[in-house]
C-alpha cells in the first residue's frame, strides 16, 4: 500500500509540477528581479536634477496643486533621497491608468509629465504577478493565484515523495555520469533546502491572488454580508469624517516628525494625501523599519490639518493583535526585513526556485527518453518529449531575454516615444513569444544554444547601454555614474557571462553529447546521412549510452 | 482491508472543492467562536489567511485516502460537521 501511495503522489507531483512549472519559472525569475526593482528603476530613469531639500516638498505641493487642482483629492509625495528630488504623483481619476508626476527643477520651476519613473519597477512587478500572461493585471493575478494553489500541491507532494528516503538522499549529490540521477539529486537538494521558502511563497501567493474570492465566500457564509462594513469600520481611515471645509496643511516636516516621534526607527519614504487642503485631510506617512516583520514597510495615518496621529495599526513597531499576526506573511513574501543580506538571500532563493522548475521539466523529459540501446540506433524521441523540451527552453530563456530587452529598451525609448510603458510591454511580449515560437520550430537542442546567446546579449545590453551613454552622449541614453547604477551594470555583466557559459555547455552537449536525446543537434542531421556514416555514429553512441540508467 | 485505489480525478475534486468549503467553515468557526468574536479589530484578515493553509493541506493530503469514494465521504462528513458547528455557534453566540 505504501508503494501505491507513493506512486500516486509521484504522478500528482509530476502533473501539478508540469502544468505550473513554466509559469512559475517566469514568476520566480521576475520575482528575483523585483527584490532589486528600486536600483533597476533608478538605472532606467532619466536624471532629474533639481532641488532635494525637505522645505521644497511643501513648495512642490503648493505649486502643483495651484497648477493642477484635480490632484488634491488623492496624491502621493515621494520624499527626496540622496539622488532623487521630491516627486509628486497622481492620477486624474481612479480609473485612469496614466500616472502624472511633478518635480521642482533646479530653477524652482514646476515640471509636470507622464510618470515613467517607477515604470520599470512596476513593469517587472506586473510580470512577476501575472507570469507575463497577456491579461490585465487583475485577471492575471487571479489566474496566478490558482496556479499557486496547484504549486502548493506540487510542493507538498514532492516533500511526501522524498520523505521516506530523506536522510539517505538529501546530501547525496551524485555527480556521476548518470545524468538523470544527478539532475534528480540536484532537484531534491534545492527543493528540500528551500522548502520553507517555497511553502511561504506558495501560501502567500494564493492569498494575494485569491483573497477577493475568499473574502466573498467568507462574507456570504460567515459574516452575512456585513464584512465590507466591518472592514471599513476598523480600517486605517475609520473614524475620520470627510470635511470639505478649507484648511491649511501642516508642513511635510511636521507630519513626518510626529510619526517619527511615535516610532523613532521608522524612516518615512512617502506621504499619501487624501482630500488635501481640507479639514478632513488624511495623510498616510509610509516608510520602512527593517527591524520588524511587516508588510513591506508600514504606515501611520495622520490628520493633515492638525498633525494628530489617527492610526498606528500598520506601523511596524506599534502593530498589535490581529494585524501583527498577519504582517509576517507579507514580510516573508517580500523579503522586506533584515536589510541587504536578506534581499540577496531572496534574490538567490528566487533564482534557485526558477532552477527547481526548470530541472523538474528536464527530469520529466529525461525519464521519457528513448535510448539507443533499447530502441535501436535510429532512435527518435517522442513528440511529447521534444515539444516539452522546446517549450521549456522557449518559455524559460524567452522570459529571461524578454525581461532584459524590455528593461534596456526603457533607456533607449525615453524621449522618443510618448508611452514608454506600452512600448516596453510590447517589446516584452514580442521577444517572449518570438523566442517560444523560435524554440518550437528550431527544436530544443539548437534553440537552447541560440537563445542562451541572445540571453547573454540581452544581459550584456545593460552595461553596453551605460558604456554607450558615456562614449556618445548624443545617442539618447544618459550616463549615470552613481554606485547604484554601476551595481546594476555589474550584475548585468555577470549574468551575461553566466548565459554565455550556459550557451557553451549547451552547444557542447548538442555537438558531442549522446545522440539519443532531445538535446542532441545531431539527431536530425544523422537521419539524412548515408547508412555508412551512421555506423560511425553508432559506435560513438554505444560508448556514451553505457552510462545511461535505462540500460 | 480493501485495496488502495488511485482515483486521481475524484480525489482531486474532493480535495479542491470540499477542501475549500471545509476551510471556509473552519475559518468561520474561528471567526465566530474564536477570541474576540466576529467583529474584533482587523480579525477578518487573520480569518481570511486561515483559509488557504487549511484548503491546501486538504487538497494535497487527500490522495492518502483509500479511494475517491472514501475521500468524498470523509470530507463530505467533515464539511457537514463544520457547517453544523458554524450554524450552532452562530445561533448560540449571536
């Protein structure tokens, strides 16, 4: 019976993994990048210059609201950082996707334009949430919520599979010539070592994707339709009535100070105003406190007219009760605690996760492999295995290439097209679907090499763009000499070297590896040759196939 | 002892559908009868977070049942109990 249960769990693991693996690869690769979306956005945004003192934030609000009164209802002020001036952003209405932003130039002049600043960060985040599916953000996120539920089942069934032989197999990475064994060991090792991470990610992703249907169900069954009322009455803005009467706002420095005095280690990064310049104005002071597990930062709500603190439920240091019970899940998904080391750990875990899904697909293909020894020398792999290999290559490398080119294009397109975001999305989808189609037509062995080269070029395009900007300032991209941008360039260069190494290894395997495999480029050409020369091949195959586990 | 049947389709359906309804009912029980009652400040968020782990545990462990029929019967029974308890708690406590 135990054997039968394990066999059933093996097929559950195989099929749930297979269905979700490629989408999850995209989510994890893009997710690893979102950890560093701020440096990426900084790399891709034009230099703003202008004034960065705190007093100027008040002047920015004042002049923007004078020029664009429609912004007063709802706007966000991003406080100045060491390299960026304060920036005010708003949308003309709730349903309008276009974000407008305003800064003060060095001359004190107000500059208003369509915002592309957070563009790259938001773009990578959308790919992360929707797996780059050409759906709108909401639908894509819900779809990925369902995919995440299947992923959780794949994860738990995988653990059930390795548990019986955990002690024996876990630390055994058998680097033998038995390739399938090695891939299996690597898959198990990465899977078990990062199991807690994956469990948290799967669980939180289900909640992020499906919280609305879950709330709806609870509302019907448990709360008798009173849930929206309960939510509003305990929400961060509860208890404050709208009051349209005009009233002057406290200064930005005062609003920030009152929150910092309540929680000294909290560092505010932005202020979100609702109904500014009225007596009922509320300001969410948003910021970070890396000492706590909180929801990727936190906020306090302050009255704009009096600087009286209204709500501290979401301030990391002050959160209590049920809010505190839920916040760690957010932090554990976003890696927004513990500062730089945790961020790098999440970056690595994200990439390791992408590897886990890729190796899972490889294992599926490898266990369906037809060997020369069993099926004769002119063995042809099953259509399913060849399609699976090509699709895995196309989706995984396609997403890697598409993200690089989409990010780089931002710097080249800025100033040339009006809607950078639409172009960037277009480029992502064009590269991604182009790569997928290319892989399906060309076959996994050749496309694997060629797309890895393209991925290397895509990653190399980041430092090259920066170099071009230095050498030829007239061409379009601007040069950035700060350490943050240089860091992005260095990571791009390292990634390019990794993809180049991957291309080399794949090419070697296609040329010299066993021909009875989807990864051999000689497979197709061999059948066209004369029987005489294929004898020569058979000798070589015989020598290699001896290592095969199917033998 | 009857033999083990794979029944992957009926087990999957039982796990994902009955697992979800069971999770809603158990989370509901916690909401109604747990500390603070239905209207405790921000408790609804925690209640919502309870649903996913219960649902996904049932959906992944459902394949241990001897057959699809057993899965449907046991989970159906658990649902009846949980929803019955929820109904009772609401009548008694509110």
